[in-house]
């Protein structure tokens, strides 16, 4: 059954509110690809945090990594509700992220370089979710609610890596368990924490 001509009222009202729905779908899909790809790269980076010093860093990267998975999951339903879709091919999806900078450094266990990469990823994610907040504020309360919760979690992640790199206190307590996702868990119920 073709769904091409089906226009949900839930999308028509957004256009009436002045939202560029196609631009929002494009941005949300790109953000989803960044979260998915960062989850992969953080998995590899975390593995290379070795030694006594690396052990503590590993835990923080693990918290951020599992929450990136929550962020990817959080995007999916809204993309489809708006009429978008994920690319058929995984490499196409990963390529749109622009996350190549997250490859493990040389040497691979350079903790300072690993932390700098993590910080850069979090700062990019903040810009991405802030962009969705700006696009949807006052026009699309559902996507705005999602974007502002993702933004809140990314701001926490940035603070963790700023603390580790520059000694700037983040005010954070460790998560009770990796993937707790205090701000986004309601958007990623498939993970069933
Ligand atoms: Fe994220
Ligand atoms: Fe993050």
C-alpha cells in the first residue's frame, strides 16, 4: 500500500505554524546519524583508555556512549512521524555524520587526545540539538520537547569532558548505571531500562 499521498494532520499543522518540515527532517536525520556514529566511535575510544588513569576515563566515556545510543533511538520515531526515513544503506547513514575525526588517535592509547575528541563530539552535538530547538521553538512542541532534552544531556556530557581535560568542575555525580539517560529515557523506551 502506498503511503506517498498520506498527509497526517500532525504534519499539516506544523506547516501551518510556519515550520519547514523538509528542513527539519533533514536536520533530524543528520543528527541521528551523528548519534549513531558517535556511539560506534566512542565504543572504540573507550576500549583504548588503558592503565590506572584510563580506568576512570573509561567509565565516563561509557556513560556518554550509552546515552548516544539513547539519542539515536530517541530520533527514530519522530523522523517517521514527520514523513522522513532512514537511508537504506548503513554506510550512507554513517557518511552523513561527518564524525571521521573520532577515529582513534595515534598512538591509540593517548588519553589526552581521546578526551579532546570526546569533547569535540559533545560540542558538535550541542550545536546540532540547539539547531533543532531553534527550528521548532513555538512551531513544533513535540520535536522541541525531544530536542531540548537531548540538548540538556549533551550539555552534561560536555561538562564531564571539560572537567577531565581542564579541571573545570562539572557539578555532576556519576550516573547510577551506564545509559541512565535522565533527560532522554522517555524518548527511547525501546532500550527498556
Ligand atoms: Fe548524543
Ligand atoms: Fe553526548
